[in-house]
C-alpha cells in the first residue's frame, strides 16, 4: 500500500474513533458462566482480540468485577496502561459502574462506534448495555442484536450519538 493511502486510512481511523467495552471478563464470571469455549481458550482469544484493537487505535474499556481495584484481571495484566479499567467499589450501587462507563465514553473525542461484549448475556451484559445506550427501538433480546444500530449515550447534560454493535463471540 502506498504511503499516501496508508496515511489516509490512518487519518480515517483516527477520526472515526471506536470503543470496545468488555463487561466483567474475570475468572468467576468465566467459570460460572455458560461460555461456548473453555475459560483458557476464551482468555487466549480475548488477549489476541485486544492486541488487534490496540494496534488499530480502538479504545478498550474493561468493567472490572473485582472490587476496589484499578488493575485488570490477572490474565489481562500485560495491558496495564493500554486499556481503561472501570472499577467496581464495594460501596457502589448497581448503577455506579455504568455511570462511570458513560462518563468515560462521553469524553472520548470523536467516538462514533461502541462495541459491547463479555459478561453473562442475560445479567451483567444486558444491564450494562441497556443502562449505557438509549434508543428509540427495543434492543432486546440480546441474541437478536446481530446488526449495528444507532443509539445515544447520555451523561449529565451531554449526549453523544453512536453506532452500537455486540460482539457475540465473547458473551457467555
């Protein structure tokens, strides 16, 4: 690919910013969830996916299930400083982590697309998606979300329209 074409594709990618939100990818969720693959395979695939996303300048955000820490789950520790961690604090109510996620997404400059994955499909994933994205249409059941749809992120007085996708590969 010529240098000029590479520069144009890089500029296009950086203008159309994407975020990849991973809901609760920790050992408890993996071992007690209904994943289609083993926890070891799940972790290996997710690590590979995160490497690709970081290379392509996609913001990776992990909602931590372990309380009171800003460190990622141990199998993602090599990404410390490269991914954003949305913490869960012991004195939080159920909406606090989603509120911190919405704040993070609102202030990502140029954000046009948000991809959600991870977590128990009908529990934490469903809750996070429904509380983060507002739409005019019904977005559930999650199993039917196979196409990109438009929604809004609302945080305090700010609203941002984004395209939303669900990466079903990492749901359990």
